[in-house]
C-alpha cells in the first residue's frame, strides 16, 4: 500500500499584511531563502519573471541532515492576489509534491489569512524514500513541514513589517 501519495498538511495564519502585499512575498521565489528554515533559494527559469501557469523555477533546499537538493517546480495556478500553487517534479518529471498558498482577507483591516498546504504526489522524494525504510518517518516529515510552513509565513510577515517593500 502507498501511504505517501496524497499525504498532506496545511497551516493557516493571519498576518498583519494586506493580501496584495502578501501575494508579493509568497511569489518572490528568489527571496524564499530569507524566510524558510529549509528552502535556501529559488530562480525563475526560461525568462520567466513572474508567476504564471506553466512558468518554471528551480528551488534549492537544505535539510537538517546536511543533504542539499535542487528541484524543478512548475506553477499550476497564479491568480493575484488569491492563489499561488506549484508542483515539484522528480527526476522522471512526475509530480513529487504540490504546494499551494491561498490568500484571503483577514478579519482586521490590512490583514491577510494565509492558508499554505502541501500534498505529496506519486513521484519520488526524500519523504517517500524515508517512509519506505521506516513508515514512522512520514509522520515526522509532515510535522516538520507544518513547522517550517508556519515559520516561513511568520518570517515573511516579520521581514515585511521591518523591511518594507520587496526588493
């Protein structure tokens, strides 16, 4: 039985930043390394400069074990200021995971509700390899993803309030 495909986690946080501004932050793939405990950077590919369906970017990650990876990501949804989603492809161009931000107006003026989710695909990934060795590793990975997603959103909001506009 495949216990990895379809595994998912999601977090939701309200941040003191307008939804339009939060859109600028979540789509700034070149700045993700400033905020994420795991993603160390990203670059748009093939001349893309903004998120649009079909646009590709390379993401770089560093894991607590010291392992580093580069992955190809493909934007599947980009609807300013509401949705930014992408897939991460494995070496066989199968979807290893899907990541999604949904941005809604927050309860207070000038705030946004940020819903961030991860769903594992049928493709290869470190999580899949670890789960095949020890199924308990999948739960551990999902907990880490939730923590990292929350940390990243909070860091974006903090950086924005202290630094101002996207460079």
